[in-house]
């Protein structure tokens, strides 16, 4: 396998990128001057150096102070009584940009495969359970499950809800899901502000 093929395989690992698009990326890089490739590789290395993962919500963030917690988790103005569970960082950022939610977040790290026996190794369900267990009993009044409206998203909602019930029911914590402001098949990260606003307003 030559360098072109190796780089193509790497680009194919990016979300939503197929063989043809991956090959176009490779040829695009070859068409640019050497400084472009040098800058790109430098920025990628800097990204890995400067970005860390929040120990509380598992969101990636730029940490110049080498803090273990992101600015959302340390913000005193954030509503600590609500916790939104999302699939990935880009979903979290979409919700933040909509300015319709001001609570805490938890990044699950993926969706639960419909046919999978090792679910607990695929998502951060144990970390989520521990977060709720270790929080003071008066902290969370509601947990919002905010996943894409797809068969896998619905399955993830069902799985997480059932995993959390033994913990949340004794504590009187409500578990809700995004309302049908989202169309079936909609990816959360691509939803516009009004759609997200309606989905949050109609959660149940």
C-alpha cells in the first residue's frame, strides 16, 4: 500500500467520509504547496497538545491552565439541577449555540449498537452512573437524554433510561427525552436553533 492509499484509509475513518471523498482530500493536499501540509500537520500536533478531556463531563476543551474541568463544569451560572446526556462533542456544541439550554452536560461517547453484547465498553454508561451516584442527592432534578432520532438513537435512549432507573427513581430524578421538534432521522449536531428549542420545550 503506497502513501496515497494509506492516507486515503485514514481519511475514510473520519465521520461521514467515504472512499471517493477521502481520495479527493488526498489529491487536494497534493495540489497545495508544501507549506500548507506543514501548517496542517503542525496544527494537528498542537491540537493534541492543547486539548484535554474534562474529567466530569468528558467534553474535549482547550486548556491553557491544564485544568481537569472545562469551563462549563466550572461555570457558577450554569444550572446544576439539569444534566443533558449527548452522544458526542459536536452535539453539545450545537445545543450550546442554540442558547436554549443552560444546564450541565455529559458526553456519552457514542450510541449504543442495536446488536452488541459489549455495550458497556462502547459508551460511558458506568461513568454516567457514577456521576449521578456521587452527586449530592439534591443536585439533579432532571436528566435529559438528547440523542439523534434514529433507530440507534432510540435504542440508546431506551438502554440509558433502563440503566439509570435503579439510581434515579429512589432519588426522584426525572428522566426525559427530546420532543418531536426533531424530525425522524435528524442528527442533533445538524439541527437549527428553532428545532432544538422546540425539541427541548416538548421533551417528555
